[in-house]
C-alpha cells in the first residue's frame, strides 16, 4: 500500500478558516487506501466544517488501484468526487448524509473515471423517504453494485 489514511477526522478544526476539502488528491495517487475516516461537512456543525468535497480526486495523473471504504461523510457538498481521472478505484461501504440540493452529493464519478467499482454505499437525508435529487452520479464508464438511498437500492444517475 503506497498511502494508507485511516481512523482520521476531517473538519471541526474550530478555527476561523473553513477547510474546503477533507482530502484533495492533486498528484499521482496509486495504491491508496482511505478507510474508517469521518468527514464533517455543514450538517455536522457550523465551526470548521468541510465546505466542498470530503475526498476529491483532482488530477489527470495516474490515479488507480485505490480503495475507499467504511468512511462517514456528514453533509459535504460532495462526499467522494472523482473530478478527474480515476481508474479501477473501489468505493465500498461508505455512509453519507446529503443536503439533498443536487445530484451526486454522495458520490460523483467524472467523465474520465473508468472501471471503478461502487458497491454497498448508503446515502440518506432528513427530507423524507425519497430524495428529490439522486445521491450517486456517473459520468464515466464504471461498475455499480447495490447502493442505497434512504435504505432503498438504487442505480446512479448517468448524466
């Protein structure tokens, strides 16, 4: 494993500056594992919250063979945002609370993400049994297993 990030809390720094992203991957990121972390967005508290993405992959460099599992995202703008190239990432068994203001708030896979496996993730909101927006979004060519929205299995929105 090249980089192993585990059992960390991102957000709630209780400082004047508000963090934009929990983890921002802007360079080559191969063989990463991010697990059992908590990302505290704007549903958790007003102090020191993550105002953008819990995890953001933001580079055209080689990003592949990573595992993101068993994390908790509370009210991040987007929990996991693969905004640039991300190949063969495994995104499994994460929990998201979503503001329910846009599509893809739990997981958004960008146009250049290929062959990612997304399975066992759960998104919820306090707005009732059905969200007005879809929490999972895929703009690339990826593999989706059983992911849940407020306890019900759904497929991602593909636009």
